[in-house]
C-alpha cells in the first residue's frame, strides 16, 4: 500500500487548494456580484417606470465588467457602467427613432460609440463618435458632416429643386475634432475613416425583465 502514499498526499494537497479557492470565493461579495447587485437596482427602477423596457449586458470597453443597456425600443436608450464601486450613467435616456436619429452603436471592447443623425431626408447626415470621458456621460470626440446635396442658393437648406439637381452628386464630408489632441486634416481623416471601418454593433436592449434578472441573479 506504500505505493499509494504519494497519490494520497497529492489528493490531500489538491483538496486543500480547492478549499482555499472556495474559501476566497465565498469570503465576501466578489466585484462581479457587486456590479450585478447594483444593476438589479437599475433594472428594477426602469421596469417599474415602464414594463416595455428591454435590457442587455454588453462589454463595450473590455474592463471585465459588462455595461447595462436599458432601452425603450424606438424612443430612448440608457447605458450604465460600474466603476469605483458605483453605477455610472453613460447615456441617460438618449433619444432615437425620430427626427432622423437612427440610434446608437458601439464597437465591442473598444469603448467607442457612434450616433447618426440625418436632416432633410438624408440631404445632410451627421455621424458622432463618442467615448467615456473622465466624468459624466459619453462625450463626442469626432464628428462628420456629410452633405449630400448641392446647395445652389447657399442657404444651408435642401430645396426640392436642389435635391433633384443633386441626384448624381457624390457628396462632401467635413471632419471635426473635439478632442484636445492636435491633428492635421489628414490625420483626422485617417482616424475617422478608421472608425467608419470598425465592426459596429447596435446598442439596443434585447432581454425582457425576467431574462435580464435571471442573468443578474446567476
Ligand atoms: Ca465594461
Ligand atoms: Ca438651398
């Protein structure tokens, strides 16, 4: 039986390691449980406000803690993150679905967000690229104005005649930098073209109340 002694010792050591790990894991709420508890409060609040809300957990910035989406489909969307032991609101009832606002999207794990807005049935299209800043909600870093009509009379408005005259017009793009980082025109264009080339995902809620609560309580 002495041949089994090293195996017995190995099993004992393994059992000890498992005990230590379990002990740590149950020693108090892990950071994971903390964000879940905090998000449950937010979900409860939104669901009480309107039971049409849809939710989702998405990792927009790869910090290991998912962000919470609370979306009233076609009306407005809110986004929350959990940092420094508290919920931080990144988008507070941001409207979409009307007045040419197509809604919001993000590049998973990159921490960048996008909104597009059209004016005059798409004659002018604005694209805003945003990120999380030191405090407050998401803020715009860069934006682009796409002008898709020839403004013959220069009043900034697309008239019927101008839209008709612009059918084959390719459009022009104006690039704007709202960051503190100095950039040449070509650097700015390159940066923004890089953003346009990313794989964007729609920032929308897909889970009903029961499904999100199940996820948060698991
Ligand atoms: Ca995150
Ligand atoms: Ca005009």
